[in-house]
């Protein structure tokens, strides 16, 4: 099993995020995806930071964009594994973030947003 072309995937992912097009981002994910993020725990506290399925991801990312209307990413590096792609990017607050994406075929089955361990407000969401 292999991943899609990592750089092409990262370009599509970046374009979708910077356009704030949640549906375009979701096209990269399986319907039963599991995604974890400390930001999700803040945006949707009931999730405990674990989102299951596209509907929960859609709700999280839609609310995240509402809370962070200036969201913008810049890709710094792309790494490829056997079934994983890691996208290292900077967000609108210049915080370095890693998105770890595990693939099943050409779509993401499992994803993990990872942030610096010492950042109390990783997404830059305003309280």
C-alpha cells in the first residue's frame, strides 16, 4: 500500500485550507476517518479531541474557521512514509504545526494535528 504523491497532496490540501473550503479538504478523507487534535478539544470540548467521521470533522473545521477567520497556512516541509504523509506548516500565528495523515488507498483513514507542547493556545483561537 502506498500514499498519493505527497507534494501534490500537500498542494491540494493547502489550497483547500487557504480557500477555507471545508468540503474540498474533506474530499481527502474516508467517511469513517478518525482525527485527533488538541484544538478540537478546545473548539468542541465534548469531543475530547477525537473526531470520528466526516460529519464530526465538518462540524469541527466549520466552527474552527468561524473562530479563526484569518486562518492561513504555509507549508514548510512534506514527509512521506509507507502509508503516511506528514505536512509541516505554519499557521496564521506563525506556529509550526505537523499534520500526520495515515492513508488507506488514496484517502486519509486517520489524522493527527500536532502542536508545540508548550503552546497553551495552539490554534490561535480567541476566547
